C-alpha cells in the first residue's frame, strides 16, 4: 500500500470537498502487536508449595499504603474501591463499605451541598471516600468549594473515559499544583507509556482499564481497548517505576478476578457491576412478573414477582439523558443499561468477596495482600472453570429469560 496516497473525497465519499481531511494510509501491519495479551478469563493462579498459612482466619486483608507524592498521606484498609457510577458510588454505599474498611469513589453528580454535608459527618468518610472530578470547569469548582467548606478532602478521583489526551494531562498537572496534599486517583489509561505520563503529572494512583467494564460498550462502538489482565501487569510495572501505583478498573466478574488483579500487582481494584444491584446503591428498583413455568390451581401459568435494579454505564444513553441533557449529535452511547436482581444488602456480597480473597492468600501462602504478588504465579488457560450447571433452572440468568 502506498503510504503517501491521499484522497480528497468529501466525508460522504461523494466528491472532492474543501472541508474533508485528506486521507493518509500507513502500513498497518507494522502496528499490529503480535504478543498474546490476556484477560482475567485467560489465566489462573497456581497454588504455592506447602504453604504455611493454614487458615483463612489468619489472613489480614487490611493494607497500609503510603503515597510517595503526597506527604503524610496513606490509606489503611482493604484495597477495593466501589466505582464512581450511579447505583454504586452513593453515600449509603460508602457508609456501608466503610464498615468493612472498603473505599468508595463517589459518583460525579453529587451536589456540592450534599458532599459538604456528607464530609461534615463521620470523620472516617474522609479516609475511605474520594470526590470524583471531571474535566468540566464546574466539577473543579465544586471540588474546590467542598474542600474549603467541609475541611480538606483527602482523596480526589480525576475521571475521564480517555486519559490518553494532552488536555487530561494538563488538567492533572494543574490539579496537582493547586492541591499538593490531596491523594489523586487519575485515569483511565491502558498503556505503560501513558501510565508513566500520568504518574509524572502528579497521579498517586493511575486508573487502568478501557473497554472491559460490565456495562461498557466502548470496544463495540469504537474497536478500542486492551485486555485487562495484561494492562494491569504492564501498567502496574510502569507505575511502580515512576513511584506511583495503579487501580485495576473494570472487568472483574467474580472474587477470583479481584484476586488475580491484586496478585498481578494492582494496588487497588475498582468494582462497578459486582457492587451494583444492592439497596445501598440507590438505583431505581423495578418490579417485574415472570412466568415460573408452573401451572396454578386454575390451570393458568403461575406468575411470580421479582425485584430488579436498573444499572447503566456512565456513557450510556440513560446517563447522558440524566446528567447531560441527552446525547449530543456527534456522540454515540458507549454504555448499556441492564436490570440486575435486587439484593437487599451489600454485606453478603462483601463477605463472599473477602472470603474469596482470604482463601486465595491461603492457597498461595500469603499472610496478607501486600505479600500476594510475590507469591503469585499464573498459568495461561483456555477455560477457567466448569460451566455445566450455569443454566440450571434456578439461576438468575434463566429467571430473567422467563420475564414477561
Ligand atoms: P465493572 O466493574 O462494572 O466491570 O467496570 C466498572 C468500570 O467501567 C467503571 O469504573 C468505569 O471505568 C467503566 N465504565 C462505567 N460506565 C461506562 C460506560 O458507560 N462506558 C465505558 N466505556 N466504561 C464505563
């Protein structure tokens, strides 16, 4: 292919146009990475040799993390974060997770008044919650006011869909110089190069993950992404070399995936879908009737009611309608909307998750999560687990397929 060839066709291909950008063709083959890149579903952790950690009770999941860029700042808790999404990053969720010493990135759309009220309450909220800040001028203003009015905020999450832009890097640099004492979580990126750039621009924690989320459609709509397990391995290494850490964001479907992310060197794991569907998230609860497949006393189909919670991506049509006056004409929705079975309390989910992590540590011979990466060995595999009963008649999947 001629690398210099150009076209002057208009954007609709109908003829020459002065407005159209000339097309330049590159030799595409030179840009294809042929290394195999992996997702959580392509690997398993290998048990350690004769480990001395004999009981899950002995495993300590509380980590202390010091942040090199921010004097006297540290985190002490479980290295898991609730995502700053509607239905997950709510005040009630944050309070419920604080009881388990788990962190929350609050959703972006909380008002200044509500944030001030929240941070003026339980002092632990400062240690376990980040205020989320977008690129918009009013987001930065809101953070500034909350920081002044409620007392210093310890954690800020600078969150954009694409952290690979000059605008985001400049924004991060500015934010760092205005707030030298705030621990900054910034992203999202998926390459070691951009991780290093964000770390040098002032991020304490670089958020890693594009396109792998449970309600994300970026890979479908744009073709952009990077297999998450490899992104975590590669970006984690780059962050450590630059004196920072990473948060593995998106794509965890079960406690085992969280264990893999931590074992691969991520300092935190951010969860959206796994924490969604609970009462504490504050999502809209919808009651639907479903056909049980049985017949009642009158010979008619036996119907039952079930409660579901609405959950959606923050770039979905519904999120754009709620927060940004609808989808702008130059955009497409990059998130989907789903209904999840309603779960009354996050506590059960947390127990399942933390129980799984303790068990990972005993299998690998790690007394705590800090030791986990040193003990970890992964094996690449085609299938991680046995799916034979996944379509059993009482599974959530088959109930939702009977909805009427
Ligand atoms: P999950 O834990 O649900 O797999 O992934 C959560 C992450 O998905 C979030 O923290 C965020 O980075 C990402 N995310 C949330 N909403 C959207 C969306 O609408 N589009 C895309 N591309 N990513 C999203």
